[in-house]
C-alpha cells in the first residue's frame, strides 16, 4: 500500500539527515561568540539582548526601581556565568575555546561600555579568577606548560586545545610529557549532542503573560531532559524577586510554565473613588478599545523605551528578566520568531539550553 511505501522510505530519509549532521561541527551550537561568514561576536552579543548605550544607562550595578529591567552588571555576569556553565558540562572542544569565549565576552563588553572599562575588568576577574594583561583590551594570560611563564592563549596544542606554550621550543621540550596525556584530553563531541530547545511565547492574546514550552521533536531523551529542565526552571522562577514584586504567579502546567500577571485592582478602584470619570477611561488610557485584544496588557511591566508593537513584546521587562535567567543557566538565544494570526501576533524567543 501507499502507507507501507512511506513507512519503508522514511528511515532512508532519516539516515541521510544523520549523515548530513555528521559534517556539522557539533560544538558550534554552544559557542555564543561565533565568527563566521554570516555573524560575528558583536552581533551575537546584541542578539542576546545587549542593546544598551553609555548615555542611556547611568546605573551599572543597581536597578533604579524594583520594576526596572536587569542592570548591565546582571546581564554581563549572566553571560560570563553561562560560559562557565557550558564549560563545566563539557560543551567546548578544549580550554582554548573556553578561554577564547571568555576573552571575546570581555572585549565586546568593553567596546560597548568603554566608560566602564575598569569595572568590567574587576567584575570579570572576580568571577573567572584568571590573569589578564594590562592592555586597552586585556587578554587572558595562561602559564606555559613547559616553563611556567604567563603567555597569551594563541599558541596551543592543536589536538587537545588544552595545553599552552610560549613557542615551538617550549612545545618540543614538553612533547614527551604531553604525548602521554594528550589523547585523554581530546574531545570528539560535546557532552550534550542535541540542544534542548526552549520557547518563550509572548504577545497577542497572552497580553502581559508569558508562557514557556520545550520542544522534544518526538524524541524520548529530549522529552525527559525537557521535563527535568522545566522542573529546575520552575524552582528558579519561584525564587525570583522581580517576578514576585511585579505580581507574576508561576503556574506549572506539566509540559509548560505560565507566568501569569495579576493587576492590582485596588489601584483601579481607588482611582474610580477619586474620579468618577476614571472608570470611563478604562483601557482607553493606553489607546486600546475596552475588551480588545490588548486589554490584558499592563504597561507597568513594560520597558519605558518601547516603540511600536514589535518593540513592545521584544522589550517587555519580564522578557529581559527571563533572558538573564536563561543566560545564567547556560542558555543561548538562537532566534526570535514572529507568528502572525488573524487577530493577533505572537513573538517566540528560542533558546538552546544545556540540560
């Protein structure tokens, strides 16, 4: 039958797909600061949410209020913590790629926030505990495996990418020792082959709410990993002060998590008692019709620099808060998708997480 024909041919298609994936660098999914034909470290950092400027953000460490989005330092620390998390799990080909990722992170933040040069270096060293050179764009300095002198990370073993030397002379002198341990240091594939894909849905009929799903592509292993991660994420969200202070209720829906925003109705009733005409304004104060698709939207939880609908849902403060949470957990933002329906639009932030 036709059904049997399809059943026979599907495995062949699947095998071809596996062969094509074999050519792909499996470590690439876990590198944030990529440098390829279509992207570079600066674009990658901005993709994660680094759109701030020196003149806009006077506060580096503190949030101006409990309703404000994460500070620059929180975002900066989250990016560094994510790199360390991925390294500890075993998602970099070797120490060189880990150090290079950290170094690119420091350089890109210094380019974005040159006025905070000294603070950026201080925060960086307090987290990673590595030596840095005294330059405008500091480089990580690692001891030479042969002589112990602090050197750049550029000259290293090309097999394991985890041992560093001053030059070829030091490498030659250390060859007999390193040959015994080199094979054990070589990483063929990352500790996690297939990234777990997490989707953050916002906009449209969700209003101020946000819903988080995971995609398992009908794979049992991904499904179990997804459920495990959602359990960890649920506990993390429950402890988050910003969500608690801004009236977000965290609802565990087994395969998804709903961040439900509850408005303070007492404020509305207080306004009505002071001004009888206030109730006539209702949601029209925001420029939306009463009961319309945006009636569930609370502007108090939005970033004040929003312009237009797309900006509105991309820069929701809760989305920025979630970005910092996901970065701290080792996640990397891969894409933002816009889904348009008849009456509303959804915005989906897609993360790869190492769980």
